[in-house]
């Protein structure tokens, strides 16, 4: 993950090698594998560079292999279709000659039509919730070590859970969680930048709700967790540097996999995006 907004914007500024070929950098943050949201965002940026006059409304992707954070990622674009209203692009992310990620994105001309949306859950306002610094100062032993290292470190994205009951022992199994989320600094006004950052942050905390259904968390060493696929639908414009509510739930875990879905609302209750993801969730067995 990027450590600040400037670094995030830098890694989303891809190098164009040829008309359909791009190179993306990975921030040196000491991770063992590339953060999946970064690959989703960079692939969307690469595909968007080959489309004019249309905006993305959906993307569907598979994580094929873990990305190596020590080398750049090359994005190869296939111009699948240029229709009257819709454009389709395929993007394959490659490292060391092997595909690590495969994405299809669909773009559409702006149109008017019927409107309805889901209702935003009733949750605390983000300004009433403790920041990461306040959690660390007031309850230093509350967060598990893995979550503490992530939640209290310098990040390009700020996350404020609507409830900390999963970590203080007062909450039980619950397949629902709500978090407020935003970039930690001001972003350029370009809507394409906000879509890319929204794609980036859409991979944060989502699969954790599948473990929340069992009263567990991603940050426990007892579990091995990895994303398998990711789908994102853009419904309406949004600023990713303003608070967004990520309302998440998990309808199923089975077969060593967990399914999670999320609705992203702006602070006014407008539904701006929907997300679904499935991942491997395996319980490790440690020898005595």
C-alpha cells in the first residue's frame, strides 16, 4: 500500500511504453506481495488511457498470481470492442513474463435513465469516531498486533470503523461491518483520478467481513487469506478524498472461500459504487 497520497498518485501515473502497453511502479513498503487494490487501480488507469469520451461503469478481475513488490508491473491492453454506446477493454498484468492479474473493464457514453438506489445504513458520523491516533492514545492494547501495525501506520487511505466491538471483546460473530474511508490528502479534481483511488480503496477491509461472520479477523495468524477475484461497479461520481461509507456484508463462506460484498455511499447517502469479492480463507494448523 502507498504510504501517502503523493506516493499513491505517483504509482497511478503509469509510463506509456506503446499504444497498448503500460508500466506501473510498486511503492517500496516492505510487503511480501503487491496490494491487490493497487493492481486493480493501475489496470483501470491503463485501460482508461485507451478510451476517449466514455467513462468506466464496471470492471471484473481475477488475481492469478501474487505480485512481486520488488519489480514493476507491465499492463497489456486488448481493445476488445468499440461500440456505439459501450467500449470493452481487457488488461493483463504481467511480471517476469507471467500474467499475475486479468481484468475486463466496460466503458459507456453518458446517458440518462431510470434512477433508484439502496438506502445507506444508519451509522455514526465519521467525525464522531476516533482517529487512528486517538485509538492508539486511548486504547493502546485494543487492536490486535497485525491490525495495529496496519491501522496506525502512515497510509494514503484513512479508515474509521463504525464499531470497534470486534476488537474489545464485546462483539460476537456478525456478517456485517461498516467503515468510513477516504484518501488522507486532497486529490486533483480529475474524475479519473477519483475513480482510480476508489478502485484502490475498494480492496481494503472487504474480505475481512467474511471472517467477521465467524467472530474472527484477517489479522489473526491462524488464517491464510488471499483475494481470488474483484468486481466493481461505478454508479455515480464521487470524490475519494471525502468520507465514503463502505457498508459491507458476507452472504457466504464455504469450500475454503469467503464471499464479501460492499456498497459505497458518499456522506449525503448517495450510492456511488458497488463491490463484490471472493477470496481463499484457510485456517492454518500449527504443530504443538
